[in-house]
């Protein structure tokens, strides 16, 4: 069974065409992750990311990229397209771009966001692409996570 079209899921080329139409001063926010099982911690973080700018680009790890991160043989639980479809249902997510590398560095370089954000488990000085964004005059933030929520913890609970 195939999913309906997802207008928020796009290639970097399509995104860059859309970005060229942004008004002057448009503040683009970028975050990334696997988002294997969407939980309240994800939604909270994404809403706060979006509130910091005019639009939010979500770099989504491809299935191969998730496996490179060593999250477990059974991860991701859903395909990148399925995860992107669920994430597209959130009003706070404007654009979704799947990346295949182990980090989103090349995607960040291509998108050139004014604001780069990761969850609070990432110290600002360790956020991939942070140096690229700050050198261009942008901001890098590590936002506190909503306590008690993580995909890994959820899976451990389900597995008993």
C-alpha cells in the first residue's frame, strides 16, 4: 500500500527553489533526527523550533542513516517515507528533506539556515553544522528536552 502524496517531503533541489521565493529577512530554522516513533518529546521540540523562526526544515535520517547510527538492528521501525508522512501532519513542520549520510552536515550547508537547533542532549559546541551556521552569522541552540520521553525508553518499556 502506498502513502498519499506528501507535499512537505522534498528534495534539496526543490527546497532551494522554494527558498529563493522567501521574503527578505525570512528566518529559516533547521533541526534533524530519526523520529522513529513520534512522541510528545518530539512534538514539543519541533513546536519550539518552529516558534524561533519563520519556517522549519526537518532533516530526516534515511533508513540507511539510522542504521549507521547504531540504534539497533530493528531500527528504524518505520521507513523514512512513513516517518516523513507522520511528521508532515504537524503544522510546525514546513519542509522535510531526507538525508542519507551519517550526519546532516551537507544538508545544513545547502539549506543555510539562520537558526540550527538540536535537543538538549546535544551540547551546542557538538551540534553538527554549528560552525557553518555561526560563521554565516546564524544562531545555534540546544533546547531542553521534555523529560521522560525518548524512542529508546519507549521501546525498552514495550519490550519489557
